């Protein structure tokens, strides 16, 4: 089962993803948090620390892995029946990939393949970045393009796609046996 949760900054997308995980945990799943952020500056390190603290207080039995680059291998290694993996977030992972060099097409293909064959459940959190103005520089334009194409490819494969705005989830696609959650 694959869920894609999209939204802008501070939209409530991570909170919605956590509620999906809580539903799985209530059905006997173990949960794994896969963080893609890199603490390259003080502000990002503070964000990472805040997120760790929030997970500690949410009552879920988290295991946490930091995986800024090799997301497909992480999913292939750790996905299993009765486990839900929350990936937060795809756009940070995309940023890491684009800054790393020319390996993006291979990394994207590997991720899509890993997601298609992953047992258990995967909840993918990502920033919807295509609603703003066209960025002024080439790297930013490429990022917006690649994020949009990545989201389309995952949405096509996912059983559920949700857009969260102002803390409210809008179900865009739901092929789960549970139907609409809200």
C-alpha cells in the first residue's frame, strides 16, 4: 500500500501522514520513520531536533533512519509485511539528489521500482511546489520540474493521494479498501 501526501510548507501534511501511520500501528504494524533531511546548517539542525522531539512525544513506537540519498535501498532493505514506513520528505531527498550530481534519473527510477515492490505500507510526504511562480534560476526551475514529474509518477502508482492545505486533507485518489478516511 502506497500513500502520497502532498502540501505546502506548514500545511499539515506531516501531521496527516502521522495519522495514517497511527492507523496502521492500531492494526498491529510496526513503524519506521525515514528522514531525508541533512543538518548542513544550524537552522536545519534545529528543525531536525524539533521533529525528533515531536516523534518522541506522539506515542508511536518509532524506529528512525536517516537516509538523505539512498532512499530506494533503504525501502528495499526495510520494507516488510506488517511495517509502515513514513518517508519525510521527498522534496528534501530530491534536493539532496540534485545537489549530489548527475545521478537523478537513476535514483528516481530506483525509487519508483522499490516503491512498486515494497511489502507493507509506505507513506510518502512531499512539498507541492508547482503552485507558485516560475523560479528565476535554472537549478530552482529544474527542482520544480523534477518534483512535479516525481509526484506525477508516484501518484500514478500510489493507492492513495492526499493534498493537505490549512490542515485539511483533500483526497485526490483513493483505491484503498478502506475508501475515504475523512
